[in-house]
């Protein structure tokens, strides 16, 4: 399994590649880590979510749902990742 530091780095890398003002789907991070094998990258979705929540709580990224910011401790369902306010 991929560790939290590797996931954190992958989130930052994929977000940086997207650029300012662009959001990304967590599955993009999973594919960057595990390749195109759907079974492999799907196993990373929960760990990616956990790391993304921590990063959002720390202000490093923002989590959005339907284009609006969400509380990282309380959101449910599908989400997207954008760079945090101090990263833009």
C-alpha cells in the first residue's frame, strides 16, 4: 500500500500540474500512483480521501463539491481537490 507522504506528494504534484483555479478528481491522483489498472487505483481512493481531508484541514488544499467549498470533516460523496487559498 502507498503511504500518506507519497499520497500527499502526488496530490500536490497533480494539483500543481492542473494549475491555478483548476480542480482535480481524486481518481487522477489514484491513477498517477497506481497506473491504469482500475482495480489497483480504486484501492487507493479511501487513503487518498483521508490524506486530502488532512491537507484541507491544514489549509494546503480545498475540497469542493458541485463547485462549492465543503467542510473537510463533514462532507459526503463525490468531491474535487483545488489548491488552498495560500497556494494560489
